[in-house]
C-alpha cells in the first residue's frame, strides 16, 4: 500500500521550495533593477545596492528550510 501522507508531504515540500524560489526571483529582479539604476546615477550607492539585491534571496532559503523540515521531521 502507498502511504498518501508521504505523498502530500512531498508535494508540500516541492511547493514550498518552488514558490519561495519563484517569489525570490521576482523580488530580486525588481530590487536589482532598481539598484542598478541608482548605482548608475550615483556610484556611492553600490554597497546599499548589493544589500538590497541579496535580501529577497532569504525567501528561497526559508522555503528550503521548510522543505527540509517537512521531509525529515514529518516524514521521518
């Protein structure tokens, strides 16, 4: 017999990393395009631009953590 709960956990883990990565990519595209524009006008904004480019990436890391928690804690 196939355990349907493990399948649902796998789908949840896949959705958590997939949607988090998608949202992170969209946010990073918006933030980095604005940061490049600000840096083009004033090169002193380069340090702040790097920070704003990295911040949306934390969403993907959180999605990965949730996926690992689903796979190893709930399915274990």
